[in-house]
C-alpha cells in the first residue's frame, strides 16, 4: 500500500526538494480539466470567544467521500458551491450554499459568492471578505515561501497545497470587533474528473507556535481503515525552513463525544481527547490535545473546531488554547468503534484510534 501510495502521490518528493516546491496559488474556478476547486483559510490562536476562524470554499464537489456534502447540493454536484465560515463561538449560519451558475461570479483573480463572501487574489496577495449580521470579516493575506504539498497525484489527477501566510485585518462577531495580525494557513486544491478516490477519513490540525513557527498534522485513511498518509509539517518562518516527516507519525484518540449524525445522515464520533506522537532521528514531538467541543458542520462531510494543547518538541514545552482541527470520518461505524484489544491485533499496530468512549 505504501509503495503504491508513494508512486501515485508525488508530494513526498516535492516536499523533500524545495526547488521543486514552487506552487503559486492562482484564483480560478472549475474548468474542463478540474471540476472541483478548493480555497481555504485557517486562522488558529485567536482571542476568546473566537479561538479560531476558518473560510472553507468549494467550487464543485469531487468524487471523494470526505469532501462530498450532498446536503448542500442546490442544483447539481458540479454546479454547487459551498462556503463555511466559522469560529469557536456559537453560530447558526456557518454554512452557505450557492449555484455556481446562478449565484456566483468568477472573474480573473476574483470569486464572488452571492452577495456575502468574496476572494480577490493576485499572485501571493489575497483579500477575503464576508458580510453578515452574525460574522463578518475583511482580511488581507500575504503568502510566504513556506509551502507544503499535502498531495499531488500523477497525471494531474489532483493536488492539495498549504502555505504559511500572514493574516491581518478585522473580524466582527455579534457587533464586537477584533483586530488580528498573525500567522495563518492558506490552502488550495483542485481535483480532476477521475472516477473515484476512496478517501474515507481525513483530519488536519494546525497550531501556531512561538518564534514564528507553525505545525500542521494530517492523516488520511480509506474505508477499510488503511492509513494512506500520516504526516507532520513544521514550518519555521524566521529560519525559512520547512520540515516534513511521514515516518512514525501516529495519531491516537483516547476519548470521543457521543455519536453524531450529520445532515448527510453520516454517523461519526468526534474526538474529545487525542494525541500525536512523532519519533524521528533528529526530532521528537509529542502533542496532547483536548477538544473545546465547538465542532461546526460544513467542512465537506464533516466538522471543524478547536482545542487546547500541550506540545513538547525535544526538550521544549509549549501550551495554548487555539489549536485548529478539521475532522471527517466516513468509515463504517465498526471501524470507528473498535476497542483496545482489537487495536492490538490489527496489522502494524496502527488500528483505528478510538480507545474509549465517554
């Protein structure tokens, strides 16, 4: 499985060769080659009650279970656009659905979603805006050279990039205004018209560390619980360095919330307490996290929320309140509910992370 994955996915080689890692994000809508396009902004470590902000936009829906939201389809799958904008605070209008043909305007370097959200981008400079009575913002985004390739499939089938960026602007939540000026993560992905990609589990977590550093953790699995990718990216803006680790990166969940049913009628358990362990020859990383319980639906077929964390990098300790989490689990419930004894019997000792439900 891993040999096949490395052959199909070229992202490991791109991350290990900085000269090849030159992707620039350019705004464009779906076209003849790519029928689904994604643009996202994740801002962790915001002051209470926000804790995080995200802007997740899909233009079209790919044939990938974790990124499909049939509940949001207005006309057809390829004509549907969705925008998720949320914070940790209570919200009811975090997910908006649009018809690309009837509700959206796609111009060179500009995308307008109805009369509420817009993205304006030129090279590595972007502006993202939202006007709403509940949550509004106007943010200026400057991408850095700290780029990470999360996936790049051969033959141009798909690609998914994450870029460390500087985010500055104003957020307005329930008439309270918050000024922000900090690091964030800008994401871009596009998917071609290939028949089907059996991605059934996806989690991405982002933490802003001290000294202008950012850590991104990603794990994906198929519907049979095989790990497709488990990676850690440590980005250091001050020293202009990106470290990617894809060996011995383990994601484990100790406790989960009671099962939830999404608007798509998908049942899943959301993580309450979890950890990441990375043991490499040059670096040892341990992360313990506790969810804030603020999960919002609208990220494809799943949720986004925030968490408290304690992190140890070699002999250095940090803790914080503003970790950002994306979590989607479309595996059958029997994989999600396996107990500790079953886990020990699974191949490679790397079974489903759920150990205890309370």
